[in-house]
C-alpha cells in the first residue's frame, strides 16, 4: 500500500477514498483477512437475506430497522452466509469493514478505523433512526458482536492524517461519491451504466421502500440517497457483442438500424440474477423471436432491454422518493455507447443529459477531501460537467411491452 500511495502524497494536502459498497472485509484479531472479501454482486447470500428479513418480522420491519429490505448485496447477509456455511471462518472474525474503510486504515499514519454514513448505511447493521451502528443488528447477522469502524457523522470531518501530513476525509461509497462528484441537485436523478446499473436521487429523509427495490442509503453530504441498483448494465452490452460477434460500435450501428420495439423481440437482461427487482436466481431471456428477425433486431433488443431495466430502476426510486425526476443524468462507461445515448430518451420519455466522460467517483472523493480541508459547512462549489442533451420521440410501447414480458 505504501509503495502505491506514497509517491502521490507529497502532491496532496488532503485525500479521501470512494470505494465499492457492501463488500465484506472480515478481519481476525491480528487485523488480517479471514477470507477473500465477499463483494456486493455475490448472490450466494440471497437465502441468508430472506432469513434475516423473516427473523426481523418481514419487509416492513426490515426497512424500519435498516432503511432497506435485505438483498444479497447487503453486508449483513454475507456475514450470515459465512456463519452458516463457513463456521470456522466465522469464529475467527473480530472486525468487519468495507473496502474503503480498509484503504482508510492503511492511509492513516495512526492506523485508525473510520467510515462515513453513506457506506455504513449499506451494511444492514446501520440504523437510520439512530444514525449510527446498531449492535443488535450486527449480532443478529453473525451471532455475536464484532468491531466496526467509527462513523464520521460530519461529512467534512478530518478523521486522520497520512505519513506525509495530508489530512484524511471520511471517504464514502462509490454511489455516494459519484453523486457528490456530479453535484447532484434537488430533482436530479443520476442513471449510471457501469457494471451495475444505478438510479439515485438526493433526498432530505430516508426512503422506506417495503418492496425492496430501493435502498434507503445515506449520502455524503449529511442527507439521504434513495437508490435502486441492478446487477446487470454494461455487461449486457458485453453479452450482445459476444453473441453477435461485433464490437461496441458495431453493436450500436446494428441496433440503430432496427426500429423501436425491435420488431417484437424483447430481451429481459437478468444475466446474473437481478436486484431491482429482487430476483437473485433469474436468468436472461429473449422473447418473441420469429423468422423475420435479423441481427439488427437482436442488437436493438439488447440495448432496449438494458434501458428498460434502468427505466424500472428510475421508476422505483421516484415511487420511493414520492416525486418524479426533473432531470436525468446518464453516466458510466456504458453511456459511451451511441445506441444507449440515442435510444435512452425514447425509452425514458425525457430528454437525457449526458455529462462529459469523467471518473465521478474519484471526483466526488476529491471534492470531499477539499471540503474537509476547507472546514466550510457546505462542499466547495466546482464547475459542473459539460452536458450533452439527447432528445428523441417517446415510444412508450417499448417499455410497456418489456414490462409485460418480464412480469
């Protein structure tokens, strides 16, 4: 770690880390990993999620306790899975942290353990009511208590210092950092097409979605970030390229030669199960094929399936937040696809704002670091990204047909 980070520190007055949410980094009494981290997209703990929900008294009780209905992504489900399937490993767990907490620890010259509300809120043992850890939920997951990082309740806190004297801000989860990097404003909805798909909107109170589609996460500004996450997004484009033997540009060219609705072909893209809606054992399906279909229709169905899945996520967040989005911002690696950009307004029924390509998680972490350095009450005002506006005629039948097929 020192070899990687050390050369960067002389150029930095402050540093913060934006890291992947939920990942279970389980450590023994000596601070060493007990096993490989269980990442957010490992669906083996789906059964454990069901058990935790039932034991808490059902989805409504789970939401009251944790802000979310448990799905396999949530850290506490992974702890329960280890307890039930790897009892020897479970017995050695002394501390549980998340990926960004682990990096914080190694950045800090004093070796402290600290985190923020945003990343903590995705563990399943953070209480929105207490705005802090709930030890009873931790015990519920593993069967006994374990050490956790200290939560920095002020998003601009200075929580440590590197060996070169740079101050360390709390850091946060990747989705919270992206929202901060984008400068997500009231009424904005970010739609990220990364490995996963994410729809998120800033809110002043925790979302309480008993359907389980929306997580009641905290954000990196002291507010909240209702969020729906799909397991499949840009990997859907990867799959389409592999099946058709084309590259990304060729996939877009094919898709744009077809027509809205792909002449009746519908792709439900649950290739690795799904989280929004919660269908961990689902598979991808291609419906409605006839002899009239050509390669361009299959390509179109793949892209429309991706966008319809994201449109579901947007609608879930809007329902949980109790309001419609004023503006959709399309980000992530998959947003570079010409077909994704051009067909998104057709599926969503809104103009789509596409910010300039950037690492918004890293930008959010940098903004948080500058905020901690400034000591101000609000994050520094940075010039927002340049936006490309994408517009197209709305074709509501595409999403309607998709939803009928996916059930």
